[in-house]
C-alpha cells in the first residue's frame, strides 16, 4: 500500500513537459536546460466585421497571419465579449507554433452612437503553449480586463498607457510564481505549508509588487474552494489567520529574506527541489504545473485520510492503517488540522482524530 503511495508521489513531481515541446525527463534533470520563452502581443479595433491594427510586438510577417486567424474566429462567432479564448496558432516567428490568448473587449453601448454596437477591441497575448496559457487563464482574463477603462477608438493614449501595459503582460500575469520561488529559494517549503494550513503571511521590507506576488502565490497554492469546507472550517481558517503569533513573517530587507514563525513538514519539503529546478529553467508554465500537482497530491491525501477516519470508527485495524498513512505521507499536521475542522460536529470522528494527533505527537518526540 505504502509503496504505491510513494510511487504516486514521485509521479506527481515528475512533470511531463511535452506540452511545450520539452523533453520528457525527470525534474531532477530540469536544471540542466534553461528555456527562455518569448512573448508577444497585438491589439486591434473591431469595427463592422473589419479588424484595424492598433499596435503589435510581432514580427511584420507574423502580424497579418494573426489578423487572418482572428478574422476567421470572429466570423465563426468563436470570440465572445469579455471571454478569453486560448488556442495554438502557427505564425512566422521562431517558435512557429505558439499559444495565443484572444479576448474581445466590447465597446460600451451608447444611445448617441448606435452604430458602435458590436464594435470593440481584440487583445491577443502570445507566448509558450496553449496548455501553458490555459494554466494562467484567470490571471490573463483579469489582466486584459484591466485595459477596458483606457481603450478608445482613437487610442490617443497608446504610447503612454496601452503599449506599456501590454508589454508587461507576461511579467505581470505569468511570472509571479517564478519570482516568489527565486526570492525564497530553499525556503519555499515554508510558504507552501502556510498556504495549506491557512496561515497568514506578512511580507515586510519590500515593495508592493513583491507583496502582491507573494499573496498571489499563496492564493494559487491554497486549497480553499477546492476541498469541502463548512462554516466551522472557515472559522478555523479565520482564527488561525488572526493569531499573530503564528503568522509567517518574511522580511525582505535582508538578502536572502529572513523568515520568522516558519513551519514546514516533510511533504512540503519534498517539493522544494522540483520548484527550484523549474525556476532555474525560467519556465513559469512548468512551475504552475508543479504547483497544481502539489495541490492535487494534498487533496488526494486529504480524501484518503477522511476515508480512513470513517473506516476507523468501526475497525481498530483501520485506525492502525490511518496511523501508518499519516506517518508515511509527511503532511499529517495539515491533514489533521483540516480533518478536525471538517468533523467538528461528529464526536466519534473527533475521538479518532485525538488519537491520531497523540500518535503524531509521540512520533515527533521520538525523532527529537
């Protein structure tokens, strides 16, 4: 049983990179090859079924090819207002095939300009692969929506506002996970643990961009919304986050940053090298995939523990298996914290969780 647990974990960190024409190799070798990813953008004004180029960072040969592709998508009704669409396009660029995010931002309807109904702007962001961009769909949607308030048909603010904003799409929407891993290096396990255990993280001694990066990393690594939660779980999360004595503090005024109240476990530590290897390759899409695998493995372990607890209510052997599982997975503190919150209204389950917590405590004492 536990051999398969170990095998499952190894499979979860051995990420297949075929998505971006990468070698299908283990993460231990990822640091040997750095892959820099080019990014491009284009923005068009859409008026009466015609596309008018406003600005683009694409090579001159590639832009007409992109415009032709977008025209076909529009004619088929495949671009809906405000909804990003991601696909693979083949263009005259070094990558040849590249992931392309397109979004139609509709012009605000006005009684004074009824002829403008249906007009708008098509924003295209290109880089990496289709699968890679899909993993950042929420961030891309939010970033493109940030343009809505400053777009006009005349585009007088192209050079002052729109172009600088579009030039930064890759850095702002995709690279934040990479920046946090580069910042924390081998300490990234502490922030992974904080995200799983609902701990508040305070970042000091740095600019607002870095603070926002850390907040976005924690949100991406958190399981909130992905696991079953009730009001008791929410109350626990709130209580933990409000306890300033447990807050993880990251002081960026030193190099490397100084951490206070740092807590981790074997589960989170086992993922550190995978994150570091991917960061060395400057591949944010691989980092995102590793982060999603990290969350998936945590959710699988949580579901296994809940199953074992149900079985342990009727079987002493199941309770023994539950103890072995917690000892093996390396994430027992986080799993039991969530299990206690979820089973708070079930006395028998709480009794089992008490036994399991005592078991983990004795195991921890034994390793000191």
